[in-house]
C-alpha cells in the first residue's frame, strides 16, 4: 500500500514539473501514520503547490481516498 501512495504522488508530480528527474518521493512512519514526503526542484515547488495550494490539496485528497480504501492513515508533506 505504501509504495502505491508514493507511486501516485510521484506520477502526479512528474506530470506537473519542468524537471521531472528532480522529483523525489520518500515515506516514513510517524506514530502509525504513513507520511509521504515530496521534494522537487526549487523552481518547480510552485507548480506542485499551485495557486492558493489547490494542487497540493488535490494531491492530499487523492492519497486520503486511496488510504481510506486500504484502511490506513496517510499525510503528504511537500518541500523541506
């Protein structure tokens, strides 16, 4: 399940950025909650966050839906 979340975020991020080779997705467990961490090139951070955070919110919503189907708790962190 965990790699599915990372794969989903990586796919979306690579579709949005100018430099897809700089996309890095890592994950770790924090008190029983899977945290997916997305890093992109500095010039692309605005692209994955979006205006007023709309893209970041949409990505968080997508992984939450996937997590609910797997009966898991998940969060998304972007950048530092």
